[in-house]
C-alpha cells in the first residue's frame, strides 16, 4: 500500500480534495498488485488510515 500511495502523489492530492473515486483507484491498484488476493474491505480501511495521516 505504501508503494502505491508513494508512486501516485497526484491521486493522493485528489483524495485529500474530496474525490472519493481516488480511493477506488488505490483499491484497484492494490487488488492488481495482489492478483485479487487482498480483501477489498481491509484494503479500503488501510488506505483510509494511510491517507488520513499524510
């Protein structure tokens, strides 16, 4: 998750400006990186925590 967030600063900025679709982009990237093995609910929660503290 950290790598995906670090490599997409523009999308992080979009999310911080209230664009919820940016979160969907990150969830999609994590699912792609894990070949669909990640639990989307957990990924969503972790991303919200990660993006909230930046």
